């Protein structure tokens, strides 16, 4: 009778007879390179182009001037981000390859460990493309926000509101993809963007007023 009441627990196995690894074992550090490049590019495009347009708006009320400056900054910034990210990540790649070569020469790294390290090496092309695309997506937000607003003061307010919402969205996306704290990520991105726009607007306004450029 006692034997009939026994409960058997079956542990699922994969085709190789091994226990299935939990989903939390995913190595998010492998995703960090392109996430970092994308988040950095998006935030940089959003903040820099918005700050640039806000600065132009401080001394020039013409919406055409703001849009033209915005698109010029978008193309120049995307190219600059892609090249800078490519050079930076390629330098990191060369350093890590050199370290792996030294470890192999001294016998401090076995074949299995070396293959694992190779899989985690950064990809310069992937980082450059992610950075350029993300910069463009971020930069287009203030341009679209300003394009359909005729009133100058309302246009500036709409740009700030649109950029703030986009900063929050980028903070959420970056935290979600990297499994990092959501509130800290959003607050850091949002406050940094506000500071950049405020400094650029204030300095441009001051310079424009002192030189008689304001219209």
C-alpha cells in the first residue's frame, strides 16, 4: 500500500540526455555591444539634434532654418557616429585579440576557453551600423516635431516634449534589452538630455543676444 502512494517526478531532458538550461542563463553580455552602440547612438542623435535645433530657435524663428539645420546635423552625425564607433570597437577588438594571442603563447588559455572568448569578441561593423541607424532614428524625432508647428514658442515646447518622451522610450528599451534597472536608466537618460538642451539653448541665446543676431 505504501508503495502505491509514491510520487514520481520526471525531470525533462533534451535530446542529448542533459537537463534543460533555464532561460535566465542567457548571457546578456553578448548583447551589450550592439545595445550599447544603439542606445548611445539614439540618445546622441536625439539630444544633439534637438539641442542644435533649440539653439537655432533661440536666435532664429524661421522653421525652415531649424529643419535644414536638423537634417544637416542628422546626416553629419550619423556618419560621424558610425565611423567613430567602428574605429573605437575595432581598437578594442585588436587589443582583445592581442591578449588572446599572448595567453595562447604562454599556455594560459586552453582551446575551449579560447573559442568561447572568440564568440564574445565585439563586431565593429555591427556596432557601426547600429549606431548610425539609431542616431538617425533619434535625430528624426525633433525634426518631425518641429516641421508642423507654425508658432515659434509652441514649436520649441513641442520639441522639448517630444524629445522627453523619446528619451524615456530609449531608456526603457535599453533597460529591457540589457536587463538593467528601469527607473535608473530612464532617469539618467532623461536628465542628461534636459541638461544638454538647456545648456545649448542658454549659451546660444546668450551669444545671439550679445551679437545682435536675434530676430
